């Protein structure tokens, strides 16, 4: 293994261990920053897993991720968390399977436009469900954040 590769692995392990101990820190600011970093890391990885090998630009990744996040947000207080993750993953995968079956016949700009439209369509459906059935708009999943947590790390 080359020195550069060894350095990259060492850096990845250090970052992973640091993020694993983030919940031990009793400051909501750092926990929220860590959650945001991990969330965007998951989104980037899921986008790269599809777009890297296929060279397609898919804008539907946000729809699949958003559906899973919405399911977790709606059931976080009433469903056992590991089971909730399985449900969210299954629904996101089912949506991806249906969309993949329908869209992988498209190519180029048509594929990009369709996946962008899909992400907007999913957002509109969730907004409609919230307005008509749940009586609320949006789901708050993260920790409680105040202005002092955003602007000053030593709160």
C-alpha cells in the first residue's frame, strides 16, 4: 500500500473515531454540526454510488433521502427506532426501484429533468399530506438549537 493511500486511510479512521465520540460532548451545537456533516456525507455517497458508474446526473437522490427522513421524523416517538430505520430504508428503496424502472430508459437532459421533477413531486405530495392530514408543516428532527449555538461554539 502506498504512503498516500495509508495516509488517507489513517485520516478516515481518525475522522470516523472523532465523529463516533461526538454524542459524548454535551453541547448541542457540536452534535448538530456532526449530524449535518454525516447527513451530507450520506447524501454525497448515495449520489456518487449511482452517478459515478452510470455517468447520469440524478437529482432524485434528495427525494429518496427525504422520504426516508420524513418517515423517521413522523414515527420517531411511536415506533422502535431500528424498526423505523428498516421501514424508511424499504420505502426509499421501493421508490427508487419504481423510479429506476421508469426512468432508466431516458438519457441525457431528459433524465436530469425527470429526476428533478420527481424530487419536486415528492416534496409537493408531502406538503399536501401535511396540510390536509397532520395539521402541521415540516418535521423537526434535530436537537434544540438557539442563536447562541449557531454563532458561538463556547456556549
